């Protein structure tokens, strides 16, 4: 990578052009100005960034974008940052599409690809949303940020905000994985554990805004994390030669990524880069915290809070989501579904994919495999469908089963052979 004398990647110092026109309430359509600090819409719902897509279509074509450096900033015409100097970067790059042939064979499926977001800075897909949100915070002159997190989002905000010289306050449920809490602290944030769930942490952030003077970067309570997450969809289609897969399985807590990708597909069609085809979007939740699944099955557009939420997949343990209707709208419009999976199946698939396909997935990523299995069994997903599963974080950031066997000498080779045989996959 070529560096500019400023120390920033050279491709991020070029003239920057975006076609942002305004922000729009995702529920009511009411508009508010861009280029001003905004949280939720006047109706208390997420704001969506809107662009002059006709002008963008005239200004740039697909081939020009493809020739640029492979990171999410290559899509700058339909991203919100206006000035290149405001981009906060930690060396982002495309994340790979990894085949999982043995997992597919287990399900009698022809193939599938895993979009492995664990390769991003801070080891999760949260880097996309928080990298964009922090860049916009810099552009808008904000210097103090706060958010609730189940782990990875807080780590991403701490990293990008420290890079930008901002102060951050981050609140985690008490059982947030220790590695995440330590990562957040090491990267410069003020971090606290809270006796409660992520929405309890969010309430603290909301209550502290006036007293502490921070800006709330909670999921969907500002407009720009969606814009970062939508790059997953654009990048995925570029990697697939602009061919739309049949199915996307996405671990869904707050749902920013699912909403963002669905938004991206509409924008790409308006640019003439894809047609009207869309993947069937599957929102994957854990059975111990499945508000979207319950609302989907009941035919509701809004989801009620899930009480006593519990799952080993902490990233999707979100009892209530402010963008619930946007998630459910996308699932239904795509003719997809919302699927809940058991923790035992999450754990089983995490182990299976690691041992058989060599891919260390996080619990939320493993949940998509369990949902794929369930979708095939229920006839929702065909065995020959082109399937993309999202692994949203690096498996190294999560607890793993112990392995404490010690080899005595002299070596008992018969015992070693017997142990190895017992551990081979069925």
C-alpha cells in the first residue's frame, strides 16, 4: 500500500465526491438536512442517508469503481463522507468469500460461501459501521462519543475513535466476553460493565447525553453506521461479478447490516449496476432472544421486547431493536424469513466448521449454519441455492473448549492412535 506523506493511504487522499442530498426517516419519510448532527428522526425512528443517484450514475460507472483499491471507501460516491481528510482508516480491505464444501456436503447442498468479516480491523464487521460513524463524527466536529455494546461494536468504536483523537464512553452487559472488555479498554475507551442487557446499557447512554455532553452512537440511533454496513452488500456483489446470490443468512441483533445491505441493493439498481433481482434475506436469531422471529411469524411489523434474553451468541442478544420494522420489511420484501436456532446447534456448528472446513467462526456466524440447516429441512432454502453466510467476527475473540491433554514419555503410541480415532469426525 502506498502512503501519502501524511501517513494515510494514498488512495484516501484523493479528491472525494459524494452525492448525499438529505436524511430521511425510515418510517415516515420526513426529511431533515444532511451535514448537521442528527440522531433519530423527529418520529424517534432511524434516519436513512439519501443520495442523488441519477447524478452519481452519470459521474461514475462500475468499471471505474472496480479499478480502485479494494476497500469500502472505493464506493465513495454513495457513502456520506464529503472530505477525504475526514476519513478515519485502519487499513480496511475486502473480506474473503470462503467455500465450506464439507458443511455443504453434510446438508446435501451443492455449495455455500462464508463472507468472513473477522478479517477486518478489530476482528469483526462492526469496523464497517463504526469506521463510517466515527469518520462522520469527525466531519461534523464531534469529539465525545458513547454507546452500549455486547462487545465487538465497542471495540470498533474505541479503535476508530482513538485513531481520530476522540474520547469514548462504552457500556457493556455484565457478561460481555472478557476479551472484548479488555480490548475496548486497551484501545483507549472509558468502559463499564452494567448489570443488565444491552438496552439497559443504551438507556444509560441516553440518560447521560445532557450531563456528559456525548453523542449517542447506538445502533440505528445515528444515520451512518447503516452506511458503513451497507458496504458488505456492495462488496459481496462485486466479488460475485455483480451476480446476486439466492440466499443471504445474516446474524441479526440490531439488524444494521441486514438493513444496510437491503438499502445498498436498491441503490445499486438505481445506478444500473444490478437488475431487479434480490437475494432472499434470512434474519438469524437465537431461540433465547428472537424478537424478530416472533414478530415475523405473527405477521407484525414491529417487535415487542424479548424478556429474559439469553444465548451464547452475545452479539445477537438484543431484546429490542429500534429498526425492527426495517428488518422485517426487508425480510418480507425479499421473500426470505426470520429463523431462530438453539444454542446447542450454534455450538455444534462452530465445532463442525472448525474441524471440517478449517474456519474458526464466532457464535453468531455459527448461528447462520444452524439456520441454513433448518432452512433446508423446512423447505425454505433449496439444496442448490447459491447461499452466502455471514461470519461477523473472528472466532479467536470468543471462549473455546479447553484442550489440556499432556503427552507422557515414553510415548504410548497405541493410546495415541486410539485417541485420534475417537476424535475423528463421524
